[in-house]
């Protein structure tokens, strides 16, 4: 797990270095939930996510749930940007022994879920592995449009003093049988839209929780700190974080793939219905590089890394 | 190979059925080289293609060439639509034993080639296989804009009597060492643009040759016939087809991944420099369902299926 994470992080770091610098063609590049791209005279948001057998779902998971997860993860990125779904394309690499009927079932399920999330499937590509036992992979690229008022919720817009809002309960997304809630992600498109409808530009930053609340809150803090050049730290109140039934606080902070929304809003904004204030964005003490701390058991603990789960 | 093809075709058939019907959101759906999508008030072209180790490149192929092929295949789809590259995103699933340095090299190569084809990398997703020996897969989604004059070159616009033009030489794309020209695809963006600049709406249809000239010419014939409800057949002159050094006519008709452009233009249009007239689009005899025939060795032969290579 830690080896995997380090390769992925190395790649992301390199990709952000290569593709993340804002440019004429891409005013928002890699490093946010979606990139903003100029396509001719238009501005379009785009993101790709994938699910891989053995990594994001267990072998034997029903194809309908595999398709749902693949589509929902990408559509959740649209929600996090405060954007509106337009369409998606999918690329699948199929196990060598998958039947044509199952392959059609998978594509049918991708089309079904894309339609149900208002992000219709408009194209794709399919290959079949030559080797026996090679895993199913399914990548989904989503296109989205910016709101008519031009507001885009980035990771990097948070300010010191902002209230941190959570859009749902977290923790326990995997479940003991591997068939947990991570296979039933609900992209929060309309919840994000209502938040921006209500608060407008007072919504400073947003992210969907894909790698754990602590880790993703730290990402918002780091991205926002990098923007202004002044370090930020997400300070969470352990007793305020809504947890799923049976989940511990630690699970709520560390479980990946909750896909609920975390938003940083102006300190003087009212908390809209359906959102819970779970902390605030603060300026850390000098030398404190932690992106996210939580007060639990009477002291501040670092929640900004998956390492916290193993402590 | 034939099993692989049949699953892929089954999936494509289902995808076209599900996603291929034109809609308000996608005036051009699956079944063309790219889909045309409404993103808010804008129209955007989008396509995804992937390369899979063991299918599209041999194990041990230099990562730079893997990245080049993945990007170039997708950018070639932009050329085929007569469109202009905007940006791309990539999703990679990496072998479990790939080093972080190699992973970064791969991402760097994707960014390099995307930039060199004027289609900058703006985002991506990376996963690492859990199992040993699982193959590298790399999918690239490209976004493109429609020309200012609104002309889009679809597969389905050919008419009986149209002249068929080939933009380059074909055949021998794989090479005995597996490191052939298929790894050095040159997307023909500017060649396609010059053709449409010169002939405008007299360019009726275009496709890039990814599965063999015969097969792709048949696709244009079938798509165009389906549009008008009157069957069409591509009739190729075997002696006119420009072949790569050392390639046989059969290879020129059957080798996949040439990625040269095939265009159907109005019969009264002049042949622009750099293009070769290799045949015409005709109404077939009643009951003749062949999409592409070639006159070679004194008789018409069916060139519309890969089966021809095995005959």
C-alpha cells in the first residue's frame, strides 16, 4: 500500500510539474479535481478516473457495481468543482476470458449509470488482454461545463478563518465484505449546486473525499496555502464530524472513497441545510507543516496522512 | 485474434446502440472517430483510445514509444474529423514492479508527445496493479474544437461517385521486430486542415486508417450507406494504392495502424497535392453487401474484412 502510494504520488508530482502550470490552453491544470481547458472559444472542464480490478474493486464484484463506481468517481469530480455534467467516454481493458455477453453487460451498465448521473456516454474504446488472468480496467473521462455565473470551486481557494463544511457522513466506506458503500457512490452534483446557489463566491474551495477526510482536507490546505504563499492548516473538531453507522472517528478521517463533499466557505456565511460545520481553516504555528489536525482525546493529532491510520 | 475482434465488435455494437444515437447532448455519438458534445453553450469533440501491453505493443517496448503511440492514436482521430486539437488527459495502470522513475518517465513522455502534437496534457489518473505480471495500460482522451467554418469530416458523409483519396502510403506498419511504424504514428492534423481549406464542404467523409485500408474504407461505405438508406461500396484500384517500401498490396489493404487519412471527396473536386486518388464510392450491385472491393489480379476481391488477410 505504501509502495503503491509512493509511485502514484511520484507520478502525480511529475504530472503536476509538467501539466499543472496554468497556461493559455488550460487556465486550471493538473492538481485540481478537473482541468479547465480552452476548446476553441469555449471553456470546458475535463477529468479522468479509473477503476482497476484488485485495486478499486475485488475480483467477482458484480459488473453493474464496477461500472457504477467507475462512472460515479468521475462524476463526483464534477460535483467537487461546482460544475455541471455534460458527457463521458470510457475505455475498458477486458480480461481475456470475459464473455461477449458480459462485455456488453459492462458497457450497458456504464451507459446506464452515465445516463442516470446526467452525464451520457458518447464514446469509448475496448481492448481485450492477451494474457490469462490480467485484470479488468475501466477508465471514464467526464466533460463538464462551468456554471453560468462563472463560479468554479477549486481546491486552492480557501482562506484563513474559513469554515469547513462536510456534506455528508464519512467512515466505513469499504465494509467487511468489500462490497461496501464505495461501490455505491452518489455524486453530489445537486448538493454542490445548491451550495453555490446559496452562497455564491463565498464558497472558496471544494473537494470530494476520495482518499480520506484528513488527507483531502490537508490537500485543500496545502493547495490554498501554495496559492497565497501563506501556510494553511485544516483544524477539525473530532466531535462534530458526522460518522456513518458503526464508523469510528479514525475511520471517518482515514477511509478513502467516501466521495462526500468538503467545502471551505467564508467565515461569515450561514451554514446551509444539509451541511455540517466540522472545523475551520487556520494559520498554523511557525514550523507546523501539518495540513490537517483533529482535536480528539484531548489533543491535536495529525490527520493529514494515511499514516495516521497505522499509528 | 478473431476471438478478440469479436468481443470488441460486440461491445462496439452495443455501445453504438446505447450511445450512438444522436441526441441534444451529443449530435454526433459513438460510431465516428470522435463524438460531438454540447458542453454548456459550446460544442466539443471528444474521443478516447488506449494502448495495452501485449495487444498494442510488445513487452519491453521503450516507454517513450508506448507514450507516443497512445497519444498519437487519439490525436489521429482529431485529424480524421478535420478538427483542431485542444488538450488531453491520460489514465495509466502500471505494472506492479515498475519503478517510480519509469512511471515518471512514462508520464513525462505522454506530456512530451501531447505537447509536440499541440494537444497538451492537462490531467490524468494513475493506478498500480496489485498482481505481478499484469500489463501496462494507457488510455488517452483528447478534446478538440470544430473549425471556425463549422465543417466536420464524418465517416458517414460519402456519396456514390465520390473520389477516394489516400493521404499517404500504407502497409508494413508492424515490421518484423514489432518496433515498426505503428509506434511512430504521425497524426495528420495539418494535412487534413489543408484538404478542407482547399475543398471546403466538398470533403464529404474522412477516416484515419487504424484497422487496415480495406476495413476502414468499408466502414465509410457502410456508415454513409446507413445515413442515406442506399448501400455504398468503396471500389479501390489496386495499382493506385501507394505502398510503403517492401509492402505488398495485401499488406497495404490489411495492415492495421497505418493512421494515414482516407477521404471521400466530391467527384468534380481537383485532387490536392499530397493526396492520391485510389478509387471511388459506388452503388453496389443488388445483393452485394461487400463494403470494399479491390481490383487486383484481374478480378474484384473483397477487402472489407480482416478475413481477406487470411484467405
